[in-house]
C-alpha cells in the first residue's frame, strides 16, 4: 500500500513538473509533443511509404500516390485543393489561420527503368518499369507526417499560424514546382521547408545546377533503305548529326556545364529510313543565365542538323529550373534540430544488408556507421552536380532543406541500390529523421517571428533586384513527358 501511495505521488510530482516545464519553455514542450506524435505515427507512415514505393508512378502520373497523401491530410483535418497549377496530381493542403505561414514540400514521383526488389542484389521485378531511385516515396510521406504533427499543435492552441503541405509532382525532369511558383501558390508563405533522401544526414548548404530540358523532334521521309535510299530523308541522321555537333561543342563551353541526352525514338526497323526520330536533352550550369545561353546553342545545333539532312525540326520544352538559394539563417535553425534528432542506427539484419550491397558500389566503401552521424554545417557556394525545382521555390520564399540517410552509405542516387534500400526499414528510419527535423524546424519558425524576419532579410539580399522568370517560359506542364 505504501509503495502504491509513493508511486502515485511520484506520478503527480512528474505531472506537475511537466506542466511547469511546458509553461516555462513552451517551444521545448511543443517539440517533445511533435517527436512523440511522429514516433507514434511511424508504423502508419512506414506502411504508406512502402505502398508508394510499390506504386512507383512516374512524373505527372502519380495518381495513386497523390491520392493517398491527400486522403491522409483530409483525414487529419486539412483543407486540400487538388489539381492546382494545371497539374492533376498537384495539391495544396492547408490548416490554421493567420501568420506565420510555413510551407512543407512533398514529392512522390518515381524514375523510369528502375524496377527493383528490396534485396541487396540487382533483382529487377518483372513488369515493373519504374522505381523510387531517388526516394520520393519517403520524401512525400515524411513531409505529410511533419505537416500533420504541426497541425495537431495548432489545433490544440499550442502554436499559432498556418501550415501548408505542397504536393509537388514530377520533380524528376518535369519541373512540377516551377508551375506552382509561376501560379503564385507560394505568394502568401513566409518560409518553406523540404528534405531529400540521401546516404547522409546533413542540412543542404550547397546550391544546385540550373537546368533546361527539351525533346527535339525531327521529321524526314521514309523509304526502302536498300532499294530506294535516295528517296528517303533520315530523321535519325538528323538526331545523330545534332548529337555530334553538341558533343563537339563541349570543348567550347564553360567546364561546369553538364549536357546529357538520350535518343527516345530512333526508328523502328533498319531497312526503313526513319521518318521520325527524337532526342531528349538536359543542359545544366550553376548559373541560370549560362544555362539559357548554352541551351540556345544546342537549339542552333538542332536547326543545323535539320538543314544538313533535309529534315524539319521542332522542339518541346519539358523543364527548366533555377539554381538554389541557400538561407544561412534557416540552415542554422535546421542544423540544431537535426543534431537533436540524430541519425540512423542499423540493426544486425540491416548491417548484413549493407555489407552485401556495398560491394556493388563504385569506389571505396563508406563506413555504414556514418548513417548514425550528422554532418557539420559548411557552406559551399557551388559544387552540387544535381538540379531541383526547389530552386525556383527558393527564389520565391526563404527556403531550407536537409538530406537524411535513407540509403546505405555510398549508395548512388538514381540507382537500383537506392530503390532497394528505400524499400526496407533502412529507408523508412531515415524518413523518420527527416519528418522530425522538419517538424522541429517549423515549430522554431512559428514560435519566433524574429527568425522569419531575419531569414526574409537574407533572402531579399541574396535575390537582389532579380525579377523571377521561369526558365521554361509560359508552357503548360508536359503531363505526358514520360510517355
């Protein structure tokens, strides 16, 4: 009886202490509540992420993936506007009123050609033509979960303001976020938070490459390739002539430039002169101005190829993204929260998975223990070799992001190994690191108006007098670019 009495007294004392702590430090109490909520949500979030991993829907075709996120947000009490910016699979989910308004980005598109089982050997899945080689099944799920955790704090009166979750399709080449920016959907937002799957835990402090892409279509005349070749005009010859000219051009452009292409249609039979051929190009550079200039030279090469082969050419812009503005004010806030959350610790089974998959990487293996660490905050103005449509968001509002270790250290993005890791708890545990870090960062921003003011001042200074203009112009979303 005495033990029961003492136990009850201890619980009462702890409860009183917790209440006192919440009054003295409401931000810390809100963070504790968010961490607890996200831990509790983890089993459901893991299920959602793996469902979307299995859907593996490519850009602008993410019908089931978007619907799952939308349903979860509506069930949580958000108001959701769908089909925004002329994109059927884009959405904006909103909860709360007034300022500050914090946005969280969610992605969910897969990559073509990466169907893979969740095993440490290359094991393509029959009939599966896409896979989450960039981990966007984890990306969207973590963002939605973080948004719901913030919503609960607003609903209970512990936070004031508005939380918005932006469903942004087709990051992989389709520039989905650009259309949302162009439509003004970020105009009333104060700051934007995002993340990305990776093999390390770090706040993003390196810019991205600006990017412009297009499909070049050549039209010729078909003929019998042996009996009447003189009657034909080969569209494939035009593609190859263009490719040769662009490859020669590489010597005469800034060395930071990246140009990639794939021939998406080269004809159907060797004995028929192809009357249609298509090649898909990306042009990248750290500076958006240089991207535009180099892309225009690529267009000239295409025009010359058409003239030289007696064909005609047209091109369709597919995507165009800005470089990424880094906001140090927001980065420092996020870094503190990422360090509080920490990294990912592998179980013995996960260590065995890692040991088995690492020999398939090119280069020396990275110790798997790095997944449990957080990288220090260092700033590099250029150096990132990737592109992202988050860049356009960063020119609209102060933006901050992180990477979380969802893949075995050393895993290359856009690979079967990334698909495999993302289909296991290695991936979903990294996802939890991201959802917690984003939620804690949102709490700091919603609790301290001075942080947003400082971040906005830095943003305005970095942007200068530049008037945002989408690199892809006024085109409509290329909803069938993956066809």
